[in-house]
């Protein structure tokens, strides 16, 4: 995640220590005071979902799937994650609220010292479920909304999904839970971005996470609905402007970009153009600590059957299964050639990524998208929207476009 509000507006947030090694002097309680090399772990606790979304990376379905980790196996996994030092576990799905034992698992994670957070479509978050999760120790609920009502409902395959998600958001907020919006940008809903921010800000949300489409699961099936480089750049710039506008008006909203580390380079360029070289240098320093795309290093995924993945979006490739070996043993096993190469990807990146001046803050972006779009796991990320001048610095040829 890349925090626009932190980098451009100096807004403190609970993730500053985890992302930027900048938590010790913060006025916000921190997830961790210092940046950790241990991964945040996404746990897809189920494949079942009450909706059928076009972009679902997990390929979730309305029907239950076999082989789901039991409550006891889930607690064993949480013990392993705690022993390994994972700072956060994100309960995801499918739709995690279809599991009757979710609050029990959240409470167990909290008891063993892992920060429990939730990714949900929000439609099943009744006042009672929200209160139970709060009492269990849940620290944050991220609710997915992908447009204004008509677009969101079409995207999610269910009429009334938008209104149900907003009710879920209100129930989480009424329970006293920190709650945020998760929004995946495509050409179908890019025009709704600002209206959704404004609407849900009125509801009381103050955290907005904007996801770029990754090409995993059903997301790979709608790659042709992805934004063009020019459209993507425009959307990111609009979010920067919206963030600055809110902060100029005294509204402390936290805005984050997720899934495309070309955004890191863009924020340096944006800060230079808007605020000058000193601000650009400060932004870059934070992003160098953040370290670029975290796949295979600072983020991991465990699916509903216990398979360990390089990231939650890369469900088609497994490093091993926690029913066979502990999570830490799997994650530390660099005899896996792909895992080893990803952790040394600077030696392998090709094309425009190989000599980009922003490689240290991007690390080539999504390797899954590169593989899906070009067949080369170390090829260029098709979502890069930087110009040749931006990628190569002042020596680049003049006249390049974002599509070069």
C-alpha cells in the first residue's frame, strides 16, 4: 500500500511504522513501531460468497467448496503465524462473514498477538455481527464498494448490493470499528471514483483504499476492461487532488493506492511538480523504505484449503500447504526457484523495468500481471504509465508518451 495522505499531506496513520519505519513519533497507535520483514498474511477463510463479482481474484462462488480449513486447523495456522512473527492477518474470502466461526477465529488471532483485520463485501454485516467482531478484537473492516449503486450492483451481480454494503459500513461504524472503503478501478467505474468518495465520506468513512485490477482469478478474465495508461494516470492524479482538497478543507481522510507500484514513481513526480524538489525527495525517501511491490516478501496468502501463495491475487501457484508444513517453513524455503527469484528480482527484470530510475521504489510492479499479459514473469507490468523521461530521468528522449 502507498499512502497518498501520508506522503503528500503528512497525515499520521497506524501503518506508518509498518510501511515507512516512521511510527515512533506518531500520535497514532501503531501496528508496529518499526518496519518488519515478516509478511502481512491474507487468509482466505472460505471460497464461498453470497455475491458473484466480476473481478474476484479468488474465483469465489455461491456454493461451498470442499477442503476448507476447520476451526481447529485455523487456530493452528494462527499459532504458526504468531510464532513466525506475522504482524497482521487479513480475514478474507470469498466472503468471510459466511463462516459462523469468524468471530472465534478473530478472537484467537487477537489472543495470540496478531492484529486481526477484515476484508468483506459488507452485505452480511448486521449490527449483531459487527458488535461480535468488535468484541472479538477486530481492529479494522475494509468494505468493498466498486461504484455508485447501478455500477456496483452490476459489478457484483446482485441488485441492492450497494445499499446493503452501505448499511454494513454504518453497522461497523456504529459498533465503533475503524472502517474503510476498498475500490477496484476499471474503465467501467473510473467515473464513479470521486462521487463514491464523497458519498461514503458523508456516511462517516475516513479511509479509502483504491486497488488497481490484478489479473488473478476472474480479474484475469476482465483484463480488457482495465484502464489505459493515460486513464490510469488521470485516475491516480484525481485521487491525489481529491486528497489534497479534503485536507485543505480540514478533513483528515486517509487515502491509499494498492497494487501498482508505478504509483510510487508517479507520486515522486507529482510532489516535485506540485510542491518542489525538497518535498519530492522526502516522498522518495519514504517510498525507498517502503520498498516497492511486496509479492513473495512482505505479503503472503493462505487460501481456504491451506495452500500458501505469493500474494492473494496469485492463487494459481502454491508454495506448499500448511497441512503438510508450518507456514514459516514454507515461506522461508528458498529452494523454490520462483520465490528465490522474486526476492532477487532486480537481477531478472527485463524491458523498460530493467533500467528504470524508480526500480527501488517499484521493483517492477506486479509480476502476476506481467506473466498474464506477456508470458514472462519478469517482463514489464502492463499497468506502468510512466513516460520514458520519468523512467530514465533527464537523459531520456523527449517526446515519449505514457504508452511507450
